[in-house]
């Protein structure tokens, strides 16, 4: 059974002091290209993530806490973990997502997902969430994947970039603009930026340079996939 945690004032240097949640590891789909190299599986955050499995709250209590957030609250769902899903971590749970959307009403929640968008079931749930005020960014592992995703889903997109990326922006193979996240080098937190909370599917793609203790491994993986 999945478990959840909500920190009402995060000390995460990248997000800033906003409410940030964590979902247990079994919400992550094995289809995720970063399943074995995810930054959250290593370093300080990994210790917290592992504790969520044992000490986290169940979904109804988590939903109650989101409902209790003040109106207008800007918050991030899942600094680690993914959307609520079936026991095989393949399909997103539509009922749980409806509860999350309802709990977020009047607030400014956003998250990211690596769940498979080649499944119509998942696509419709993600698109409905974005249309209903809860932003779900679709995570891509390469620039070519961004181009492919744009053709099958109406949702904001993000992408992993090599750790040594220095450009402020770049283009996908088909010319789509990618804006590189400001946080790693300029100290601009999510709380100050807030672009990932925009649910517009025509919004610029946001690129996140690989970070954490496994960033060099991710760099090698990205080079192989290009």
C-alpha cells in the first residue's frame, strides 16, 4: 500500500519554503527511464523517502491535509514518488486523482509524472488534471522524447538534460524551445519562479540538468539515448 508525507514548510533549497509532499517508492513506474538513477534514491532525500514507506500517512489523511491548506497556496506534490496508481505502478488511479484535484481546488498545486503516456487511460487522466487546475508536468528523458510526447498528449512537458548544460535555452530536434531551470545555478526557487505550475500545453518545455550523486551516470545514459 502506498504511503504519503506532507511537509508544510519545506527546507528543500530548490523549492523554497512551500508545502512539499513525498509519495512512497511503489508509486514510481518501472517504465521511467530514470528508475535506477533517480536523484531521490541517493543522498539525503533517499533516507526520507525510505521512511515514508514505513511512517507515511494513508491517502485519505493526505487528502485531508491538502484540503486544509489555505486558499491560494502554491505547493509541490512529490519531491519524490509519482502519481497514485494501481498495484503494478502502470496505470494512474482515476479516483485518487479526482480526490487530489478536488482537494487542490483554489490552490496552486503542481507535480511531475513519468507514468506512461502511450496509454490512453493515463493520458486522459493527466489532461483532465491539467484542465481542472492541478498541474501535471509530463517528464521526458530526452529532447527527442519531448517531440514525440508533444504529438500524443496536451500537457506541459519537462526534460532531463546533461549535468554540464550551460545554455539558458535550447531546441529539440524538431525546434521546440526548452528553457533551462534557473534553480541549480542561480538560486531561483520554485516559490519565486512558479513556471512549472503553468498547465498550458504550449508553455515552453522546462529542462532540468541532471543533479545529485548519480548525475555522471545519468550523463552517460543520456549520451547513449541521443
